[in-house]
C-alpha cells in the first residue's frame, strides 16, 4: 500500500487554489517564459488592466508564490515556487484536458 504524503498534497492544493484563475495562469506562463517582468509588461502581454493585474500579483506574492524586486521605479516579479510550473505543465499535457 502506498502512503500518501498529506503535507505534499496540502501544498499542491494550496498552489492550485492560488493560481486557479486565467489571469494568474497567464502571469505564471509569462514569468516562466521571461524570467522576470514588471506589471506594465505583464498587462501589455495579457491585455489586462494594471489595477486588476496588480491585484493578482499582490495576491500571489502574499501567498509566497512570487518574488518581487524593485528596480528603480518598477517592481519586477518572478516565480518563487518553481513547483507551480511543473504542476501547470502536467495539467496542460494530461488527457483530462482534451475535449
């Protein structure tokens, strides 16, 4: 019988709940591709409003999934929890995603 690691499952569930929004998933995808971006760059690439995007970034940062570093007038975001990209990649490529 396989023993389930409850802490690991809790962490995965936390990550999934945190990124369970199209804009947040888009942010993760952009940061995975570009490494770091400021809110203006993210807004341009996702065609979203800055206030909404900033709200999502702040939420993800507060929950420990993103890093934020100020460079001059801009704050650059990057992925702190690398597991996010693995989880999303797995979901993108699984058979449950085919309609």
